[in-house]
C-alpha cells in the first residue's frame, strides 16, 4: 500500500468510526481534541486567536488583605 493509499484508508476508518458515535460523543471528542491542540499555545497566542464572541477574562486584581471594619 502506498503512503497516499494508507492515508486514505486511515481517513475512511476514522470517518466510519466517527459516524458510529452519537452527536454528543462527536462534539465531546472534537472538544477534547481542540483542547489538546490549544494547550500548546500561551496566553498571548490564545487571546490572538480567540473569537470576538468569547469574553476575554483578565486576572482579578489582588484584594486588600486588611478588613474594612464597620
């Protein structure tokens, strides 16, 4: 089997296995894979690729440690 044939064979098997999964399982699998891929990015790269619909949360400022009293 040539490299191209092997790649096509892998694709066909992956497609067949995914088509047997429920829609929820497909989504969860895709989400897990996406998390695995973006785990390689640092914070700046994530901010750069984040869709505009995602709220970019900033780190909360340190709260004062002293009490305010009554």
